[in-house]
C-alpha cells in the first residue's frame, strides 16, 4: 500500500512538472509577443491595453508556476527521491515542446540554479524542525518579590492589578 501511495505521489508530481513546462512555454510566448509589440513602436491606446493585459497574464502565470513549484517541492520531500525540478523535466522529455532560443536559455538558467545548490542544502532547506523550549522555572518579579512557576504565569503576573499597583506605589517604570 505504501508503494502504491508513493507511485500516486510520483504520478502527481510528474503531472505538475508537465504543467510547469507548459506554463513556462506560455510565459515565454507572452514575453516574445510583448517584445514584438514594443519593437513596432506604435503609441496606440489599444497597444497600451494589450501590453497591460500581457503583463497581467505574465504575472498570473508566474504566480501559478510558483504555486506549482511549491507543490512539487512538497511532493518531492514526501517521496524523498532527491530529484530536482530540472531532473524531473529532463526525465519527462521537456524537449518535446517547441523551444525558441530564449526558452532554451530559460531552461538552461533554471538548470544552472538547481545545479548550484547541493542536494544536502536542498534537504536541509526542506526539513522542518519543531523546537521544544525548556522552561527552567526561574522567574522572579523583583518588585513584588514573587516567583511564578512558569513563564506564562510570570507574564500573567506582570499584567495583574496587584503588580501594577505595586509598581505605581514604588514609582517604578513598568514598561519593557
């Protein structure tokens, strides 16, 4: 059953990698279209609206890509096979999508970024830690000469009316 679940997670991750590849291609198409429109140099009002819409679509695609990257990282951390996004794209044959020279450079940039990071640094960034803090129980209010048992009790004591009146009587600044 565990292997079946792992196989399902691997399949899900592959689907997300395919989606990212398609989105990356669409993003590159939008960038190329924007460059072509700007190169024409016309100052038409419609052109401004088209460029604004193009930017909006690019931002939307980048947001989707970021979300999918997070999902892929999460699935990879669950699967624990050490594959990076570039490894997955290469194994799925991302070369099937028609690439322009600019798109190829984007893939190369992404590969360079993932190769720079060692697998150990990726694992340490993915691992989450749950810190448990030890309360020594040594809390002392010097003004009231009391020893609350826990830090929470100490903080509650500091907000207590008895403590505040003691601070006012002794003209002590009670601000942290």
